[in-house]
C-alpha cells in the first residue's frame, strides 16, 4: 500500500479510481486538464502534479482514464518524451484496434503498457463488485496486480492488449441481448394485461437457465461438432416462427424475432438443420451480408 501511483484524468471515473487508491493508502499523484476537479482529492491527501510529465514520473504506475483514445493520444503525445520507463495502465474505453495501436505506440516510446476496461460504475470502484479487465504483458500485470487490486476485482485476460476491449464489447452484446429479449417478452405479455413486474421473475428464471447451457455449448463450438443432443436447429426454427407470428398477431414489434429466425434459416439453408443451436456460430463468425 506504500506504492506510489498516478491517475491521469479526473472525470467521474478517474476521481473514483484516485479515491480508491487513496483509501487503500497509496501515495497518489493526480493530474487533470481542468485542475479544479482535483480539489476534493487533494483535500483527501492526493498530490496535484503541475504537469503531465511530473505526474508520469511520480507513480510506479500511471492509470489513465480519459473520454476516449483520441484524448489519450493528445495528452500522452504531448508528453511523448517523458514516457520512457513509465508503466501505463490505460483504463479508457475503446476498441481492440485502438488498444493494440496504443500499446505499440507507448512501447515505441519506452513505456510499459497494459490496456484495461472497466466493467463498473464509479460508485462501486474500490469494492469487489467493480470488475476491471486487463490485457498486455503478463509479467507487468503480475508486478502491479496487488496495487491495481485497490480498484476492484482485477482480471487478466492475456498478452494481446486488445483482449480487454474485446471482452468489454462482448459483454455489452450479452447485456443488450438479454435486455432486448426480456423487453420482447414483456411487450408480448402486456398485451394480455400482465404487468412487467409480474413477468420479470419468469424471465429471470429463463435467463439463468439458459446461462447454464453456455459451458457445454462452448465445448461444441471449440470441438467444431454440433450433435443434436437436446434439439435440432430445425425444431428451434419452428418455435422461432411461433415467436414471429405471435408478435405480429398481438401487434408488437417483430424485428428481433425475425432477425433471430433469419439467421437460423440461413444456417438451415447451409445444411445445418439437423445440428444443435451453437452451429449458428458459423453465421455469427461471418461479416454482415448486404
Ligand atoms: P468524464 O466525461 O467524466 O471524464 C472525461 C475525462 O477525460 C476528464 O478528466 C476530461 O478532462 C478528460 N479529457 C477529455 N479529453 C481530454 C483531452 N483532450 N486532454 C486531456 N484530458 C481530456 O468521463 P468518465 O470519467 O465517466 O469516463 C472516462 C472513461 O471511463 C471513458 O472511457 C468511459 O467510457 C470509461 N468508463 C466510465 C464509466 C462510468 O460509469 N462513468 C463506466 C465504465 C467505463 P476535463 O475534466 O478537463 O474535461
């Protein structure tokens, strides 16, 4: 806890990160483009660095949390010559290409670089509830794991610096798909006068049950073999047609049901009707047509 750390960027998230380091007892240096955002942290014991270069030299690691990667490049680009020998942990949200490019850019300037993604809101930072993903050189993560642990539950995904961003967006795909499926069902049952709160426990049970299937289905994907142990895709597609027809019959939006069915129809047209649901990975792994 006596490891000195630096936080660059004191927006809503950056302030939470710096606050968690302080609370854990780390000597904490901060810097922000708008210096007044450091006032509260300084009152709590943080040191406000006069320049980015000073901030980079103060900590044994520097956590960066800005709006986007463009801001990161503007800020660190201006302090280009001061990056040598630093350890940068970039927790700014972005895509995997930006993460890989920024890793290369930082390494060319003599910095060590880990990329991260924060799967949490500011109020949970510093608790186990805040999951923070990291990717980049394993040795660097291991050296700084205990220090980064002050921020929440830290996960290491692998050496490719793009992995944290990829998991970040993959998690969003899961989140929105579950929420949209729940909204579709809620719209359906409301046509029969059932309110959302009455339907929610049922929806939750289905979501939890389906989540249990993932490890077994993942094995089929990794083995590239999809024996229909539970049901064949052509059976599922008949149920998908019910979902489309029911949605249209009761007058709710049928776009999502139609999309679900269209992908399965393509898989069947490609000859996969007798295989199990995860064979759809082949449709998901192709670029969008048209
Ligand atoms: P804010 O808008 O509150 O803060 C943005 C920060 O970036 C400020 O410190 C701002 O400085 C700084 N900044 C922007 N552009 C520049 C620039 N060109 N040069 C220097 N500094 C710049 O955003 P958040 O703190 O909420 O988010 C930060 C990152 O954390 C984002 O990538 C976001 O996606 C991610 N994140 C946020 C979550 C949240 O719940 N808030 C959840 C998960 C991830 P200034 O104060 O001077 O404007």
